[in-house]
C-alpha cells in the first residue's frame, strides 16, 4: 500500500489549508508533522528537504514537494480533480487563481495594522461580493450544472467551498446576494469526503486566534507592515 502523504507545516491553516482540503476531498488520508516553534522550523530547514527553505512541503510519492501551487496541481492531477482536457484545466486555473487572490487577502487580514483592520475588512468583503463571487454565481447560472467545470467535481469546486467558508467567517451573511452559491455550498458540503472534513476532529484547522498569530509571527519572523507588502492589490487602492 502506498505511504500516506506527509504534510510539513505549522499548526494552522496558512498556505497548507487548501492542500488539506484537496487531499481530504479526494479521500486521501494524510499525516502531518506540525511545528510550533522557530527552532523546530529551523531544524526542518537544516534537514535539507525544503527547496527554498520554505513550507508548505509535502512528502508524496518519494518526492519532497514544495511551492503551494505545484503541490496543489500535482494532487489535483493525480486524483482526477483537474479536468479532462487542457481547456478544462485552463478554466480550473482561472477559477482557482482568482480564489487564491481572495483567500490570500483573508489569510493576511489578521496581520492588518489595528488602525487599518476595519478598512481592510470592508475592502475584502467588497472584493468578495462585487468581483469574485459574481463570477462563480454567473458560471453556475450560465451552464446550469452542479459543478464549476466539466460537470464533475474539480479542484475549483473544492477551493470555492473553502473560500466561501472563509468569507463567511468574516461576515456570516456574505452569500446573501448569491442564491446559486448558497445551493452550491450546501451541495458540495454534502459530498461524503468533504462532509467528513467539515466535522469536528478532522484535520481541518480553525482560524488563527490572537495567540496562535503571535506564534506564527515568531516562527516566520513576520515584520511590521507585512500585510501591505504582500497585498499588492490593497497597496494599489491607497
Ligand atoms: N511561494 C511559496 C511561498 C512559501 C512561503 O512563503 N512560506 C512561508 C510560510 S507560509 C515560509 O516558509 N516562510 C519562511 C521564509 O520565507 O523564510 C509557496 O507558495 O509555497
């Protein structure tokens, strides 16, 4: 029997969470090696398995895979979640890259400077409801199918559900103007592998609280103002 993939990351969502979602939705069991301190992370770096001295890293099929998008593409292709042809792959790519822009904003939001929190949250919700969610609502309306691409479950559907749930953590009513996304959320959440991942006790991670935020800042040596450095789109709004 093939070995279970092993995920190396800190004990939180971050860039690894979409990888967890994809594996879980594919019904793949995985192990996690979760570090909690800077020292543990440095030990991992010294082990020489991190190509760019960065995580996420996933041990899978005899490889030490790094770079989030490379890992996701490998898993999506391996478990038949990446379309049936190049065109479907291109559609999936367009959807997941847009979703990444939105989820990056939400992921970095806790790093906002206190005086900018309200403004950044308003910006995220505005972008979610006027730029990103209308695209997926329209796609579902136009083709009338249950999934975003090719009438079968793909990486795009899984990442859309993940991001919908993240956005709802920012504002529970964020889907109020999107009836088809509400149905989509209910439908995809009921897929047995996904439903299992959504249950308490699964390997899905909770949003970062203040204390774990400090841990993350220490592990990765985050600097003041990092939110702005990473969020090109937000800087452009200033
Ligand atoms: N392009 C990489 C970026 C990875 C990255 O920035 N990882 C952070 C943790 S989420 C890290 O390892 N930071 C430590 C460092 O850059 O020294 C990816 O998408 O995987």
